[in-house]
């Protein structure tokens, strides 16, 4: 009986580690020593799954309960899916399954559970697809949502579909616009001339991350960089709060680090360099003010406003050419490039302490959007400056040396040390020198202490059709002496000026501001966006005056910034959400989604939430208490699933062939939830075998109604209940399934003596993972109600502890046998038992035992010579 668990061995000994390959586990549990005399029934998933899905829908099984404040609650949320035309592939349900396991488990442990779903349905891909096909984006989006919804329902997820929302719903757009107006009234939304990445072919502004080698990632179109009027959200006002709020969150450490790095808080010093022969000055920020005496040049970003003023007539042509060449490159492209480029302006600034003249260069490795757009270059103590100085043969001045050892002048010395060649600061440690220089500059009124952030304000405008209209309009002026009532700005020959400097918010009572119907919404070369062509929508009269609506729309991020709040109160027509539901359900207890959203979505959502917190719409300063990232499921070739690679697996095919529960359990069994793992369709059959065994075990119990349970089965049942419970709590789903496989194999070996109680507990335990199978087994066992809210299994801790254990014995590190001893046996007892094992005794008899290594319950090793 090789594959059955001994009464005296812990179930954990048979649970595969998280690192073992799935096929090995399936192979382990696909064989039993005693096959039943009659052929087992095959679990009829094709009939069972639709039956239970219909039952759940008809009975509103997963409708969110009225909140009972005497009960604990769990708000379980998936990251908003974007309903693409391709539908789901098998990688998508992994996170949804994980959250569904938790939602089902928590319902059974007595929690009020909110588990909603909706659609992040605005966005550029939907618009481009509509442009290419000639369809309306509203129509293609609705069709995509219908397909996604069908697939999610097919997989048996326990969502409360009554709370379904889409960011494109008019009633949702209304409250997204309302939140924008709160930001505007609070002074956090403003217009600004921003240097942007404009893609004429796509007709929109692109983020730095969407540009590769000066071209758009999507479509490989040329990108231009120039100033453009944009709406900007002042997220930098919340930089400190966004960083401080990370403390106490149960998030992956990598995500916390990514947030901190994106915010980029730096404590340092501001230093002012006066421009030679001018009243202007260049301000820099540095975290190493102790190196100020080593400055040998200053570098300005090409877009720095003082470039033209500092550049001498002799250098104007070469500087202008360089600035033009770098203007099309994105910030990301510039900073990631290994090649250092730059030109000398011909101008100089004055060192604030030494009074020396310092040459000014222009270099594209300095960004106008980061810091002050200028850096003081200390090539001796900054690697980037060192490379630049070497390339252009600029001076290098060493002002810090190590406390011990020699100074290597073949590369920049960037560590802390002792100040040298720094006049009055010589001999000071780096820490003390920083303070001394900062204080000196403050006394001279040439700088002082400062905190800066890498975080930039959020450019919120998009020059496209398929997004939320920004609820702002502007007065329209006509030439002096012209009667406005006689004018019609919708006419091409009507001379007029839109006063963008006099923004007017749409009255909240007039929300939502809807998109106009447009037959032609393709992007154009007008940075005002395609909505500028909808003149009858853009221009309107009010109180005898003409006005023009904002033609920029909001980015796709907007709708996903606050959807978790609307889920609590989706049908509220008077508010985005009530304070009552905020108190009842917030914060989100479990948020599951991909690590690719680790920075921007989470940062933007937290920003909006903190603003709403300040405005007292929510009592909770942070929205997402616990965050879990599922690992990516790759194609069978080990590459990311994509149409171009031909490695996409459609979940519809798996469900048709093997069932939704098989897909769900396979994805939870592949390995640790957070791990990246390749899909192997052939291995789904291992889970199918497990389902069939469990189904037959339950049928056997239902037919024979055995009530007796021997000690071996009792102990194994309680150990399994303990392990499955603890593994679900820690979201270690693969090992929870392994434990149920072990129990199922054991129960199968009992044949007609399968205890009814054990079968019932097994049905309950498997139900979060395979809900259709769980419900069907529960019904077979004679229960009329759904098990969705049945109390979770309880285990006896005493029955989970073995009286005796079986452990391995080694001689010089090689396994030589096993011993069975009391669980609390001391070393002497273990050694005595080992010497009774012939193979062990043969290896140590007559030898000098130098050392005995004994780890109770795990190993006994004799070191003998």
C-alpha cells in the first residue's frame, strides 16, 4: 500500500513542496493499490456545472447581504478587467479564481462578503479597434463585455452580478466627473503648458513608457515632443502622504518598494548658481552638498527655460540643433541610453562658495520634468558625471576620499568618506560636511535644506474620443465691436478666441456631460483632439453668451481610480457612494491583481482616495489593506501568451473538454500563486482524475452511509482539515489541494466503508476551489440547500498531533533506514531504535561514531569513521 498514509505518519510528509513539478504530484496520486471492483463513474461536469450556475443565479446565492455590523466582513476585490476583443485566455482566471476561493471560504467562516465585478471599459485600444472596423466604440465595448461576462460566469465565480458596473456607464461617468470637480475645487486640477509626447498617427499624448526609440509602442508611429495645454492633477501635493500611507499595508515588499521609488523622496540641499553677466540664476538640487567644492560644470536639460538666455551667439547654432534633435526623445529613452550626449553653451555660472566660473553645458541625460532641470556636475563623485566628463575632456576635481585605503581615480568615488580640497570643510565626514555646506549656503542665501520628489504631477488630458469628457468649459471672445449674438463659432469662417485662461466648471446638477455621437472619431493632427470637430457639441450658448467645452478627455486611469467605492453603492443616484456603506465595507480587505499595476494604478487610486478622505467622504485613509499579485501564466513555450506567438489557450476550450472546476483547480495547483509558471494543457488531466476519485468517494459514502471511522482515517481527516484551513488562510492553494488528494486516495481505499462524515467534510473543503463539484457532492450526500454558507470545517488540534512518528536515519549523510518512535522521543531513544535497524547497524558496527546529529521529528545522522 505504497501510496496510503500510515496511521503514524503526518499528512505533511505526503504533501508536495511548492517547488515540485505538477506532473510528479499527479503521477503520485493517479494510482491506488486496490482498484474498486467496478468501473468508477466519471464526474459529469458538462451537466453539473450549468445546473449549479443556474441555481446560483435563480436563488441570488451570492447577493451581498445587508451588512450585519456584529459580524466580521471581507471586501474581496479583483483588479478591474479591461474587456478586450480577444476575450479571456487561461492566464486571466488565475487571479479571479484565487479571490473567489477566498470569498467562498470567508462566507463559510461566517463573514459578510462583498465580491463584485465590473469593467474598465474606456481606453485607446477600444477606440482604435472601432476606427479600424468602422464600428462605434460603445457597440464594440458592449459586445466585448458580454463575451467576458459569459466567460466569467462559465467559470463559476461567486460575484454579486447585481453590482456590475462599467466605467463607460453614463451613471458612472457622472460620478467620475463629479470627483474631478472636487479635485478642481480643491485646487488639485489645473491647466498647464506641459512638454508632452504627441503621436499624430494615434492622435493622443503618450506616456514615456509607451515610447520606444522615439516611436509609439503601439503601431511604431513617430512621436513629437512639444509644449501642449494639458490638464494636470497635482499629485505632488500628496507625495508625503502617499509615502507615509504605505506603512502598515499588507502588500508585497516589491510593490511597496516600487511605490516608494516612484514617489522618490530625496532629502538634500538646494544650491543657487548665478548666471555670469545676468540677473538670472540656475538652481540645482543635490543629495550630496558635501561635494559642492568639486563642481566643474553645470548641465541643463535641453528644455530648461534658461538654455537660450545662457547660450552665447557663437554657440547658438550648435545648441539649437542639439535641442531640436533631443526634443523627440522620451524621458525614458533619454535616461536609459548608455551614450552620453551634450554641447557647451558658451555661458558660465558662478560657484556660490568659491566664486569660480563654472561652464554650463546642455545634456539630454538631465530631464526638465525632474527636479529643477539642472544638475551641478561633480565628475569625481558621480558616475554619470564622470562618464560625461571623460567623453568631453572636462575637469575632474576630487573632494572626497575614503576613510581607509587608496583613492582609485580611474572611476568616480561615490561612497561616504572625508572632505578634501574643500577649504573650510576639509577633514569633515560626509555626514558632517553635508550639514556644514547646507548651513553655509543658507546663511549666504544661496540655497539651503530641501526635500524633493521624483514624482511628477499627473498629466490628465487625452486627445481622444473614447474617454470621460472633462467637465470644464470656457468663454468665447469675438473681435472688438462684433455683436456676439450675430456670431456662430461652429462656422469655419467665424473669427473667435477660446479663453482657456478662464476655465468654468460644469454645474454638478448638469452632470453627466456625455460624449457626442460622432461618425468620424479617428484621431487627427489637431492636438485639441477629435472632439474639437464636434462643433455642435463643443460650442453652446448660455445667457446670450457663447462658450466652448473642453475637448480633451480623461485617461483610462480615471475610471479605475475609484470603482471599488462605487461597488459598495452602485445604484445610488444621489452620491458616488454613501458614508454608511463606506463605514460598513471599507477598506478593501483583499485586492488581487497583476504586478504590472504595481505603480501607476495603485498610486493614482490612493491619491484620489486620500483627497476624498480629506474631504470627509470616507473615514479610511487607505483603500487597499491587503494586496496580492498572482504570477503570470505563460504559454507552453515559456513565453508570455500572445496572438503573435500563437501560444494563447482559450479557457472555453478547456471548459468544454474538461470542465470549469478542472481549470480552476489546475491553475491553483500549478504552483505558488505568486510564481510565474507555464501552462500545460496535458496536465489538466491530473486534476480531472482527482475530481473523478472524489466524486466516486462521495457517491460511495452516500450509498453505504457508513458512520464508523477508524483512528487512521480520523487523524488523517483532522490533519487535512487543519492543513487546508491554514493553507487557504495563507493563500497556499496548491498544497491545500495536495492535502485533499491524499485524503481522497485514502478514502477511496476504504471502498464501501467510506465514512459519511469524512465525505461531507471533503465536499466542504473542495468547494471553494471546485464549487460545482462541491455543490454536487453536497447534494448527493442528501443536503437540499447550497453549501455556500454552510459553516466551514473544524478540526481537533489534538488529533493532528501524532503519538509516534516515522523518520529517516542516515550514516555519514546517506539514508540507511527508517525508525518509528514516540513523537517526543529524546536522542537516546532514537539512537537505540536506529541500532535495531539492520542496515543502519551494519554501517556503524565496529566504527568510531564521532558525532550524532539528531533533529527531533526530522532526522538522525551518525557521523562514523
